[in-house]
């Protein structure tokens, strides 16, 4: 095994504190690679508009000038600045690069890597249908938008030496676009951080949930495409000792609060330090998004010992095994979702044990090792094996 560490550049438009699956994955991968002894530099969009450089432990983070994304108001888009990016690449001289989702910066980095004989890996995290799922006025144009997205993604990913997707379902979608050889690699989850023991006895009391109540948790960004409205409608009529806690924020929150039944608590953003206890203190996790390419929040919930009630759509059936670690229903079935919530509450301990077992197959350390291998060339060290 080579002793030398490698210089690895990770690029993503979305990086914490911006909240989304791509950003969580990029941070976890970057920290994991740095923990293996590699020098990691992250290129992402700035939080406030201007160019920023910061450190997060062993990570060096360069935030490119950005503007607010008009279609996703909680996200940012970096502004094309070839000179700035070229200076970063020439100064760091990476041995390998990993980029996430199509972007101008990712395209420039892949072109630089090819010109310099540097190994490149591109990772897919985006479902085009979220665009018209979040913006109903775009639905009449779904066909043409979908074809344009497929063409754009295929052209982008063909520039990389290797392409990954977080699930068999996600890899299959890219292959339907004509992109061969996509490698399914789980996003992974930190099995020590997210664990059933991470409880906090007063977690839900501060939000007015009475002691002894059963708690169904939903955590994630509140966008229309996430279909939290289905969870709310399914929760209506649940027993009096059952409460629903919705964690996270987003542009759909106001609409959701207006239709929420009694015993529902919207608690907003929960910080990283509190998140493991939030999961561990709940009895059950609910997700109704039909467009998940894997679902990092599902992995976190399962690692925390929560059974999962979800829709049978997207990549969720790869994680949720009906009757073993949760229950599945048709993606638009309110009655089916309600029935499954009731059954899951009755079997929460059994399902939680099955959920933790599923999560063990998706440990973050295994994901980091897979990416180390994918990024490796003869001169690039693999240090986590």
C-alpha cells in the first residue's frame, strides 16, 4: 500500500451549512478522505456572494463568487470565473478530482483533469423531476425539460473517468440516458454519530410534546417535491398519544403549516450537534418523496434505529424492506401511508432493529474506501484499506 498521501479536489455547488443531500455527501466524503491522510481541497459556491476561503478542520474550502438560485431560493449558484478557478487548480495541483452534479465549475475541473492526465470521478445526485415537482407551472414542459436535462447530464458525465450514483435506481436512470458503466456507491452514513444510544430525554418536550408520547419524525428540506403534505394528511386521525415532528425548513413550510393537523410540530432547522439525538428520540421515521436517488435522511434514521414508512418510489425500496425495517405504500396513497404508520408504531422496536442492520451495510467508511479506489491511479495512494 503506497505511503504517500494524495491531493484530492472535491467540487460541489452545495456545501454545508447549505442543507441538501449533495452537500452532506460531499462534506462526509471530504472529511473521510482527509481522515485517511489525504490533503483535500473543496471548491463550492460562496454563502454571501464574494470569494471566500476558510478551513473546516483538515479541509481547505474555496467558495467561489455566487448568486442566489432563482428556482431554489435556499441554494446558491457559483458565477463563472475561469481565472479564479484556474488559479486554484494550478496552485493545488490535485492528483485526483471528484465533482458532484453538472455545473460550470465541475465542467472546467473535468476539462483541466483531462488535459493534465489527472484521474476524475463524477457523482450523480440530481433527479430532473424535482424541478417541476417544486414548480408546478413547469409541469407542461416536463417532457422537453427532461430531455434537455438528460442530454446535459450525459454530456457532462462523459467527461469523467468514472461516474457514480448513490443507488442502483439512480445508476439505472443514467444508463437509460445512454451513459454506460455507472457505478452504484452508497452515500454512506456515520454509524457512530447516528446510533440508537444518542438520546436526549428532553428533546421533544421543548416543542410541547408531552412525556410518553409516541413521535413520528420527518426531517429534510421542505420543498413541494418532498410531498410532506401526504404525510400530514396520513397523520390526521392518528391516536391521541401520537405526535408528528417535522424538522427542517424551506419554501413549502408556510403552506404545510396551514394544512397540518393537531399534534404536529414544525421545529425548523436542527443543528448538526442536535441531529443525532433528534433521530434517536423518535419512534418512527416517515418520508413520502417519490424522487429520492437514495435518501441520506433515511440512512441516518435507520442508523439511529428507526423503522421507516415510505412510498414505494425512486430508490427508497432499496433501503426499506417491507415488514423488515419499515413499510412501503403507493406513492399517492394517503390511506396506505396511514395504515403503515399504525402498523409500524405497533412494531417499532422490531423494525428499528432491522433498520439498524440495513444501515450497517452502508457505513461511511466503506463509501470512502470505494471512492479512494475509484480516484486511484498508480501514483495516487490508497490509505484507508
